[in-house]
């Protein structure tokens, strides 16, 4: 939870790099990945998944946005 709050507080300051082949960005927290999307027009960060590294990326690959 601390990492998510950190992301919200620092979203304007950090460089968000997309995950290769995806519209998602990824926040790392230990062995976990928090994939997220940014809606700059609404000033929103959307995260609906927290998973271990491989599981998180496998789920992202299955999504079609």
C-alpha cells in the first residue's frame, strides 16, 4: 500500500515507461509488480492488479486495450 501511495504522490515527478508491448506501466515492490494505467486528462492512476512478477506480466499480455 505504501508504494501505491508513493506513486500517487510522485506521479508528476517520475518518468513512466510502458511495459514492452503494452499500454501499462509497472511499479515494482519487492517481488511484486503493480501494473497501472495513467489517464492524464482525468488525473487518474488506475491499478487493479498486484501480483508476483511473472503472473503480473502474464495477465497484462492477455489484456487487449
